[in-house]
C-alpha cells in the first residue's frame, strides 16, 4: 500500500528526540492512554549501552501528552497518521518499537507500509487486543474512577514498586475520558490474527510472564506466526514492561538492533 500523501497537522504529533541532533532511526510508540515518558527509562539504558550507533525518538500519539486531540478512533487511523507525520519530516527506513496499543499500531504500519521499516519490536502486545467488557462499560458510562481502579489492578505484575504504580495512576487521572474511550475502543476492534504472517520486517517480540492484560499466549502467537520473529519473555514483570523492567527490555532491544546495519542516518536491514 502507498504511504499516505496528506500532510499531517503538526500540533497532533509531538516527538521527543534523545541525544544528538540527527534524524531519528528508532521510533517508540506508547500504549493506550500513555505518553512518551513511558519510554524514558528504556531509552536511557539503550543510550548507556550504545551511545553512538542509534538515534531515538518517542512520540506522543494524538490526544496524548503534548499532542493535540482528539485521539484517533482506530488503530488504522493511528498508523496512517504516524506514517504521514514521519514522512513529512524524516526519511525511512525506521525501526518501530511499540508497547501494547503502540504495538498494534506498529503491526498495522508494518502490514500497510512494509517498505518503510528496518525492524519491528512488539512489546506486551498482540495480533488482537480484546478489551474486558467491564472496562468498556465503565468508560461508556463515564465512570472514570472505576475504570482507573480496574486498570491499576491489571496493568502491573506483583513486583512493580509502589512508586511506579503511583506515578502511573497520577498520569491516568490526567487523561481525558474521551481519550480513554477512544483508545480502548480502538484496541477492542483491532484484529490482525489472520494477517501477521505477511509481515516480512525483522521482528522482535518481548512479552512478560506476569502480564494479565496481554498474557504470554499473545506473545507466543506473534512469535509463531510472524516469519523469523525472535521471542524474549521477561519472567518478573507485568503488562507495563517499559517501566517495570526497563533494563531487561533495553538489553533485548539492543541485542536486536545489533543485527541491523546503519548507513548515514538510516537503518538498513542486514
């Protein structure tokens, strides 16, 4: 499929560049109702492991963080807007790293625009992301507090620190109800289970054994059905891998990136 030709609204996409002033090669996508700060700890470790080879950026999706709303209504819309934004500023190929809903966006982008990517890292995500009906019902009724209580019970593994939990809850409470509704509705409608076998981009799948929101079987399915995909399972973390186990996740990503060659400012498949 051809990449979208429309020029995106610059206010809808905010991007943080880490490190030197070079075009980004590795793009991080946060999950539902998150923002770019969820990747800060992972990128910090990556830059310590290899400060020279790669340049990193994390985005705030539309309606999140510094990016203007509203949030997109579907995973397809997120993927289309992401590609339009990236192509309006930078040159491909890129490595996409997506957590949860961000992983779904990465899958969609890899299927729709296969020539734009040098690598794909899918973290705590799945080829289908059905959302618990209780959560959808609370959001439909505007019961934001109950929805956040439910999320806090499901997002973290048993070893997550109280400070990490408290910071996450504080961020959730700042998210507009409309963004909560749109994100989880988009996740619930996402289903690429029958299509991921067409992905030809080198892929790393990272899952967590204590994840109850996107359980380990989701990661196993991705690794089994995406040709040549590598799989790493983190034993002592839940769904929020980027903040629960940033060191383990960063080391897995760094090892994967070491198999991708770099020429100039672009990442190129080996």
